[in-house]
């Protein structure tokens, strides 16, 4: 199982002080420098979410990531004309289409592929034409997996937030079952299955119970651990925990 490190909250820290001048020579921490440390520690890819409001990652961050990282660049983005056009200029290795709400602190749920099928179809076609693999961030539901297949997505990323935040064992088991079923269905259609949202050093053992996973995208937990241990140690610790996965 591979690890994609989401560096959004490195940029969040920078923007807390330098939101009006993110390209200043004094602006720190530098997301691109942190991405390099994560790669050297063993991360398989770097993920960054370019939001419409540019609350953390900026256009120039992604341009520099594209120029400097040596693994894989995964761009998370909403399906808006401006951001799609940017992605086509950037040409990341992968795009993960996500829902976006300006009022949310973080992504709150999966993208509804069924309700947005027409709009998504055109975007996926354009991205594929540019040679970009397309992932869909979805809730673990049969109809969403089927819609991803119909749309021609290459990858699904299962939203694990409800599992991560389950406050009773009953809810935890219900969410695990939904995730298992969705992952198995997607694998049967030859979709790559990734997972992300709310995964940390404690609940990673629950993620091990989901079959067919290829990659986890983890951000906040690694950034938080890195404040205590440094990014290299934080990434290596997560990779060691992920190595216990048996699929």
C-alpha cells in the first residue's frame, strides 16, 4: 500500500502569517521543501488541494511542485471551470475530483457522481485527453462506485471520515462494512481503490480491514505529528504502520 502525503496544512501554517505575501522570501514553511523531505522519507506521492478561495495551497505552489517533486503529483480540486483550466495547464499525474463548500473547514463528504454525472463527464474527458489519470472522491455507496465506472474514472478514493469519527462500535462496524463492500465492488470493475480523510496513527488499524486498497492519502495527522517529531520521522512512522496491511 502506497502513501500520498497531503501538504495542504503546511501551506495553512504559512498563510496564517503570510496570506498577503505567500511568495515572500520570508514566507515559511515552504510546502515544496516539505514535499521533498516527505519523498526522501519514502512517500510515494504528494497531494495538494487547490481550493477556489486559495485558503492554503496557491497556484504557484503547484507549479513549483510540478517542477520539483520526483514521485507523483496528485491535485485535489473541485469541478469548476477556472480550476479545471489550471489543471490542464499544470498537467499533474493525477487529479482527484472532490466536492467543495466555501464554508467547510475540510472536505465534508464524497462527491455525488450520480447527481453531477453530466458535468463530470466533460471534465474527465478533457483530463484524459491531457494524459491525466482521474480519481473520484466518493462515499462508500454502490451507486457511487457504479457511476465512477460509467464515467470512466481510473481511481476511486473512498471517504473514510465517517469511520474515522465513529463514536460507537456499532457505527464503526457499519462504516467498515460499507467501505469493504464499496472497495470490493470497485476492484471487481478494475478500478484502483484509494482511501482518505481522517486517517491517523491510531485508526490506521481499522483501515487495514478494508480490502483492495492501493494508496492512502493522509495530511493533517502527519503534519500534526511532524510538529513533534519532524516530517521525516512522521512519514516513516506512518509507512511502518501501513506496511502491516495485507489487503
